[in-house]
C-alpha cells in the first residue's frame, strides 16, 4: 500500500480545494461552524451544486453517471469537502439506494430512479428499524401483502432520518411469514406521498428534528417497485449496510473537527501548550491516524477491484467511538464556551459553542447503522470464525 499521493492526485486535491473555496455557500459554512444541521433547502441547494459539477455521485460507476474516480480520488474529495466546512451529502439516495438500484434493480428501475438521485432532485429515506426490530433487523413486522398488481403495506418504522423531507423510501417489508425470518423479507420502494402514510416527528436529545416515526395503513404500492425478487430483501439489506457502515466511520469529518479544535486551542496558548490539552489532542490524532490507515487499506483493496467486506464493521466501530471521543474533548476543553445550546450570539470562540449539543447527538452514533456490539459479532463470525 502506497501512502504517498502521486503528482496527479496532488493536482486533483488542489482542484477540489479551489472549487470548494469558491462554491460552498457561506450560510452552509456558518451552519457547520455552529455545529448545527442544514435544513432541507440548504441541503438540497448544496447537493444540486455538486450535481451540476458532476460530483454528487462520486462513488458510482461511470456508466451510471459517476466521474470515474479512483478510490483514492474519492477519499481526497471527501477530505477536502469536510475541511472546507461543507456537510456530507445525504447518504440515503447517493450511498445507499443508488448502488442497490444499479446492482439489483431492473432496467426500468435504473431509468426511473437513478437520474433523480444523480441530479439531487429526489430525496430518499430508509425504512429499516422498527420499535421491536433495530439491530435485530430480521425480526421486522411491517407487512406487504400482494394483491394483483400491487402490495398493501401495513406496519411501522422508527428512527427514520429525514422522512419528513423525503420523496421516496426504500423499505424492508415482510412478504412471507411461512419461511425463516430472513427469507421472508423483500425490498420495496414507496412514494412518501402515498395515501395511508403518516410521519410523526421525533426530537432527539440535541433538540433537532431529523428523526421520525412512520406509520403505514393499507398503503398501496405498485408491484413494479419491488427490487429484485420476493424474499431477496435480506441479501440486498446486507449489501446496503456494508456501504452505510463504511460511510458512518466519518474519517474526513473527524479530521475537520480535530483541526477546528486545535485552531481554537491555539488562540489560548497558555492553556494549550502548558496543560493536558495538547496531550489530549495528540492522543486523538494518533487514534485518527490508526483509523485512517485502516481506511487506506480499504481504499487500496477497492482500487484493486476487491469488494467491501466485514472490515466495514471495524471501520464503523472505531470511527463512531472516535467521533464520541472528539465531541467529548470539544466539550471539556471548551469549558464554559461549550455551554451555549441554541444561542445565535457567539460566546468566546464559536468553535466550542454548541459543542454540548453535538456531544449529545453523537451518543447515538455507536447505535445507528447497527450497534457496535452487533458489529463485533459480525467480525467474530466473519473474520475469526467464532
């Protein structure tokens, strides 16, 4: 594995850096600096800017509208995106259902849905978790009963991020109760404007509304929206979750957070250089380096044409734990400046303002996307044969 960027890759990095400098909207940078989440209009504006440049679906194959970048270029792009203060794109269309559609979908599915994702026009959400089916996803109860040329869907999903924004949901539903739990699950695309869908907000501990409960009552879904065949949902779900867990690791955004923290601490050198703060930051940087090198190995394997495997679980575990550690350091090192919760007025250094809010939100990152305990089971089974 070569850890040095080539001259071509360094030139590419400069191109991306310059574009970000010139095109990331100021309101978006300010939103990120406050530790806030962009609203729907801001997020869509950003994603359409990327789409216009051809940089929204950077992980997609060229035949479906990707830019034909190497895995190393994709890594550089994400790092420069984070360091510019721009948020990540919403993962549900680009990183999740998009790859499912071009891998498992019919030609009709690709023609109908991929352009809207690629252009930043169609927003998606993920219908996986249920009140009694979170990490134990195979126990889901939402039913889809075939009735001629359509399905009738009944049930409930929970913790559905951006369901109140979404045009479409990709949803795991139970189509057969007579077989083993995993074999009776199917993958269905559902229009969020369909009669019978109710979306109820969930306000998380950080005070934001990004989560929802979604209820289905006799929701009619055309059978043409079934991806793959009935009973294939579990296979598709495992494929999708591998991509999701790699994304959740958040290497680029951890880089940005540590850089922000160091810059803020450098403004009070008497505290930073002559206290435990410098050691604390150094320990975080060492952990990030270990995570980044693990990610580099994944990048190198992808460039060699190898598929993502159980190593995505390891990235998810370490990445989410490190996100929590960085957010805790931000609160503790920010001291009183970290206390403002939702205050538009800057108190001290803005970097630390709202740090407590982000700290609270990130308590969930070791749970969503499959809890870290489940990821350890995956590694034990797939890598150690236990």
